[in-house]
C-alpha cells in the first residue's frame, strides 16, 4: 500500500474534556492528627473494655503483646477456644524484617539486595 498519496490535515484540534478539573486541595481538618500529632492515648482500662466487647461480639479471643526485639506492639486474634491463630498484626515476616533492619541488615533484606 502506497501511503504517500494519503492527504491529512496537519492542524490538530485540541481535545476538550467533559470531565471537570479537580479543585484545589482542601485544607486538612482541625484536630490532633491534622497537625501531625499522634491521636490521644487510650488507657489500659479502655483498651481492655474494648477488647472484651469485641471478643464477645465476634466470638474471638484477642491477645496484645510487645515484641522486645523490634519494640512493636503485636495484636493476635485467635478462635474462641484459643487453639487457632486467625490473624497477627504485624505479621511475623514483618517483625523479622524489622529485626533484621534494626541489626544492620546482616543476612537479611539488605544483604539480598547487594
């Protein structure tokens, strides 16, 4: 096919979108998190009451602990009988990566990237 004889206009009309343009960013709402501050602390009693209510409502058992190696708080959710771990936040793999990074990455994530 010989394309040299095809004539096309060289001027191109601008495409006009029917979608509205996004507006300018709105200011963040007032409050402790708006200024980059942490949310207010929850008392141990409030936390226990909330976990008890969740345990009854969802028929589960919650366990809170502190991982000494990483300094992270860990939440584990078990079946009601406590025999089966359903979810852990953060997962063990994340805690292991954090521990490896804290130790300088020896043999961990950073070593595999080099």
